[in-house]
């Protein structure tokens, strides 16, 4: 298996080390140009050592006090951006839905000029399990295409069967076939009870700005690693899994997730959303109603010569995975899935002509055995009048999932030395304050 690598940045304090070196050099040069009596040499050398030591201590103290420019990135709520009215679940993630698991493999390898088939590689795969035992028990599901310039395999069977019996896999456009092959091999090897239903669900967005997308670097080892590592609890966001090389609003973006908890009066159900965000033009970017993209017009993707990359004006694509523990039918789930588009709109999206905005929603409330002998199933559904709170929760969680994908994205260099920058927190704080939405957390 290829080792999944993570790009690291180093913490630097420009000028401190050079100041120490300059002070020592100046002292030695002074000795050479202004000879001193031998009797004073030892005393002056001791003083020089004391000065150098003092500067080193000062350097350490200043480094300790300086804002840390580290790998750490913050989620929207950690920055003080709170959208919507419903509270989140414990993890504020799709894994707040009991039984839902997420596994991811990140591939970061190579640098420099693009050599198709070799790299640089900036991609990966994300697996979302509706249930740990999805191989033998399905769930009600539905899909919706807000705009169809994209791919999500297996949707015809979901539409007719009304259920989902595979993990949802997210990757890049060029690797859809490879991930399908890998999931099929995985199932045939580890779950031979699937004797004929080899219709994996694989969705994609385009990461060719940073990744050797035609090299198709996601294969069985990476897919198996994502499936085998799937877990509940916190979910990694930003430059990870299928979102490793993705860009949104011309900032570095990737995977994002969020959840909402309905009050007891509305059933106490949960809704969780995970997105692979790769959409949006800069001028569209809206955060909590603030036109951030119109204010923050620089920090755009650049070529190796640091000149801005041409903007083709296309909005790009997004995959939205919605999970709920509310007892809803496939028809109700399709209605829920449609509402993801409203969450995207709150971030500024208008769903462009060449975008692939594809959504899938599932409910864990009813268990559908895949190989049962029963002729009838006893299932529970909400009445139509009680579905509306799930619509609102979906809109809110989708909006916040996109913001998390954006705020957690980290500056990345990819093919041909292209660089896509992270959203700068300090600039964001200034813009949000200008429009009466001051951030309530530290921005460094």
C-alpha cells in the first residue's frame, strides 16, 4: 500500500537567527579592526559570549510569544461563525448519526512538473458507511441532481430499489472507474454474500488544478484502507480523502461536515451532512450573509511564476451526502436531498451550467435485510406534516459543512508548481467585522 503522506509546514521566525549571527560576526570583526590589549581579551570574549547568549534567550522568548503559524486550521464555529438556529450534535459531523462511519485515505506525493502517471499526486478517497453492516443490511435512500455535469454511480438502482447497500465513496473524476473496481474487488473478497449486486456508489469532483488527475492514482490499497479505517466520532476535514486536491471559491477547500439536532418537540432526530466541495467563483463567496468574496479579491490560485491562474468562470462541482436517523421514506429522502441546494445557495452558489452538484440522502431508522426471506417488512415513516424540520436542518448543516471544508483547507502546492491558498483568518475577521459579524475567536 502506498503510504498516505501529509504535507507539513515549518514554523519560522524571520530575522531572529540572522540577528544573532550578525551580532556575533560584528563583534569578531570589531576585534580584527580595532586591536585591544591582551589583558582585556578574556574579559571581552566573556562579554561577547554573554551578548550572544542573551540574544539567543531573547530569540526563544520572542518565538514563544509570537503567533504560531502552524498546520492547525479551525472549523467555522471555532472562528466564531455560527449559521442557522438548530444546535449541532456532539461532533458536529455526519457521524453524529448513530451507526454512520467515515474512513479516508489521503495521497500526497511528489512535486514539480506534471508527468502523467507519476505525479505530483494530490488526491484520495473518502468512504461514508450508512451502517457498519451495510454489506448485509441496507437503508432507505434517494439521490438528486441539482446539476448533472458530474458522476455518481449506482443511482439508477437506488432509485428503483429505494435503498442503499454500499458505502458512499468520494474521489476525483479520473478515479471513478478505479474506485468502482476496487470496491467490487473488496466486496468479492471480504463479503462474498454479495453474489450479484456489484453496483458501488462512487461520486466525484475534479481536482486537476493540483493533482495528476489523468494518472488515476486511487486503486485497491487506498480504497481498502479507507473502508477498513472507517470510524465514528470526529471526522478529518479540509485537505483529506477525496477532498485532498479540491478548490472552492478559488481557495483551498476539500471535505467538510456538520450536523443538526432537532428539539424533542420535533422528534429529537439528527441530520448530518458531509460535502466534497469543489465549487464556487470568488465573487460568489458568502459567509453568514457577508459578501466575503467581493471583498477578498486577492490570494487567488497562482502558477509556478506566482502569476494568477486564469479564471474560466466555471462554478465547479460538489457532492453532498446527507444522513438522518429520522424514519423517512425514499420519497421523503429525495425531498430532503433537494434542500441541500438551498444550503449551497447560502454560501453563494448558483449551480453553474458545467457544475456537477449531486446529492445522496439516506435514513438509518429502518433496517432492510438484503437476503431475508420475509415477504413483508415492518417500517416506520414520519407523516408529511412532520418532515419540514428535517428540511431546515439539512439546509443549515449543508451550509456549515461547506464553511468547514473552506476554513479547514490549507495552502497547497500541486502540479507544475501551482499554489492554491487557504482562506486567511485575519483578512476574514476584518471583513466580517466590517459587516457587523465580528468573529468571536482568535484568528491566528
